C-alpha cells in the first residue's frame, strides 16, 4: 500500500486495476528517474530494424 500511496493511488482506484497495471506504473516511475548515458541518434532504430544490427553505441 505504501508504493500505491507514492503513486497517488487510492483504494477506489485499485479496485479497477490489475496487479500488472500497478507494477507497470511502478516501473515507469523508476524509469523516469533514471539517467541514460547513451542517447540514440536520428535513424538509429530504423537502421537497426532494417537488419544492420548496429545500434550506434560505443564498441
């Protein structure tokens, strides 16, 4: 219940949600605070999905 309170969820809100939905919200909250050292460049995902396999990161 503490984690739900941190998300601003009340008991009435929880009745309409699954555990999976709540877990997803907790994960997203943690991801929002994370600092990512590698940023994607424009077109990187498109090239990766075309089969290049290179994500443009450091080797």
